[in-house]
């Protein structure tokens, strides 16, 4: 259980680092060259992979509740999705 929590933290940290790089690239005074734009798309694809991994980790952490305790599981483990606004903060569409 502890290892899974650490993995979730690591995935979230990597997502934040990638999005920070996206913002740096878009705010760069050098502008967006084809190479830099390509890097942005690659980072955005990686963010999507990590979001899916994070969702899978969150789902496996919560488990499937039985009929009697499903509401308790849902409230304790509510949705863990990353808001779309974080993905689009860099204005890079995939």
C-alpha cells in the first residue's frame, strides 16, 4: 500500500514537471521552432500516459466496493482525475 502511494506521488510529480516544461517552452523568448513544438507534443503525450497510469493506480488503490460499502469506498476514494485545465494550461492540443 505504501509503495503504491509513493508511486502515485512520483507520477503526479512527473506530470507537474512535464507541464512546467511545457509552460517554459511556450513562454520562451526564442519562440516555438518546429523542434520545440515537436518536444511539446511528445511531452503532452507522456502526460496523457501518466494520467492514465495515475487513474489505474487510483482505481486499484480503492478497489471495487461491495454493495454494502460501495458508497464508503466512493467517498473515500473519489475521482482522482487531473482537471483538463492542467493539460491545456500550456495550450498544446494532442
